[in-house]
């Protein structure tokens, strides 16, 4: 089965006996990495309960076009925009006819008209109804509009007839839906990224930190998601919106980030340490605000753990552990030292003073073979090149 990681499937269930198969269909979509939301016609609820599908999908099941709670925000339109794919399964002869003729008198037919997403139809009906000239004309019309037809299958039907008209098996439907997407170079992979600065408290109102904006990490998270990965972004304090479909975990200090990272990397394929983690933290945090007194103040600092080195030395480390080095001098030499000392697979280095708070970056790529340059560009464009390099290395035999 192909990956559906990060894909949003809107499943429209109509009133046929094959509706019971949508429980397994929903489970398989989720297993393949998709998020599933469900709309049901009134007759569909006679064959399988909304509660069953809500429990399986983890999302509320939508039944009514004019839902007072949802319609305050034009809920059916938002749902239509949400989907990457609308799948009508089972699609009865009646529902196919109504969709073909552009009816919009329930939530499902309205969503089909409103969505910009591709639409797939999985028919299920008596073999005689399927063979009828009007049904075939309707199917031909939908095909001409670019709808995808999945099935039907042939075999014994609930009424006792034998022939075309059975709903395709759930595994076949999920595979057909996955084939509609360009899943990307990181499809099915779990990528964990740290980003932004950390803040190391001095007292209840002051802290030690740095100028990291988090923009590089957030660009990598967005582009990894677009490449099909499931992305966990562990973020220090930044003023950035969470990229769509990225799971964000907010932390403050280096110790917070270490704990969140070690929890998140179990089973991950790739770890990218982009965060500008404070090297040191105050040995003691004052309970009250430190008052101004005298011309000097002495602070005692202790070393923070090296998060990326901790990840790299784990027995069940990710297949790719990637580091970042923001340097102010000797970019290549310092980067090569970090690559070796921390046992990294790949390291991206840059001139720190040129990238903090900037939307563009120039990167030096460092691995065991040497160093190469990535031309300066928008951080999202550079992030795509970085991720392509990571994806290519994931295909090679692991050295660990």
C-alpha cells in the first residue's frame, strides 16, 4: 500500500449495504497516514452508525447541511476546502445521478460542488442498476469531468445476483487513492526537527538567549511535510505560525528541548537539529528578581547537554542525524569538527551573522566526503534542496 502521510481524505458515505465496509476503509486510511473526516447521507446512517465512524476516525461525523454550530463559520465550505481528496464510497446509483446533475440539497452533494479537491467515486449497487444505460451515461459524464472511478468489483451481491456492482475492497480503494498523489521524496518518513532559540532563566523576569528566529527550522518543517513526511517540530520561543500539518511541541529551555526531543525521536527516520540551543545555563535560578547593586555582577554558568550528540549516540538512533552549525569564522573547519565529534551523518553550516532573522541563507554542506556549497536563496527553496539530499542518503545502506 502506498503512503498517504499528511493527506486529508473527506469520505462521503451514501446509503447502501456496503456502507459497513467504511469502518475498515477508515481504519486503513488512518493506518496509511491520512487524516479522515466523514460526511454521511441520512440513508447511510441506516446501515452504519455515525458513532462508529467517529470513534474510528477520531473526528466528528457531519450529517446535516444546515448545522447551526458549523454554519456560523460556513462549516461545509471550510470542510470542502480542507480536503485533499473527496471520496464517495459507497456511491449508490442515486447518489451518482444526483452528483452528475449538480444537485446540492444535502451536505455531501454540496461539498462535491464546493470542493477544489479531486473527487473519486467508488460505486456499489445491484448489477442490473450498474448495467443500466442511464447509470453508464452518468459515469461517463463524471469521467469526462475528471472524476476518478474506483471499481466496481464483480461477484456475489447482497441481493443474490452475481455481476459487476460490488464495492471494491477497502485495501483496493486505499491503494487507488494513494496512487492519485505524488507522495514525495520523504513519503511515510517521520522527521523530527528542533528550531528557534532556547531561553535559560536567570530569575523570574530575565533569561539568556540568542537571536535565532526559527525561520530555517520552520521552512524545513513545511517543506518536509510537503515532501510527504510526518513532521514533529520542537520549537523554542519564536513569533512564527505553525506550518500546516506539522505537529509542534513548544519548549523554553535546553533541558526542556532535550526531554521533548528524546521522547519524539523514538522510531523517527530523520532528526534535524536546527535549534540554536544555549551552550550554558545559570547554575542557579533566583527565586526573585535580581536587584541592581554595584557596577558588576558575577554569574555562574553550567554546560547544557548537547542535544544532537545525545540523539546521535542512541542505540536506536534515526537513520539520518543531521546537524546545523551557525559559525562566525572558519565555517568549513568548524563544521567538519562538529560532524566528526558528534557522529553526524550530515551537517549544514552557515555564517551566523548573515542568517539570523533573514529570509534567505547560503549553506555549506558537510559530510564525510568533504564540503560543497548551496547557493544563497530563500530559506524554503534551500530547505527543499537540503531535504532532497537527506532523502537521497536515506536510500543508501546505513553506516550505523
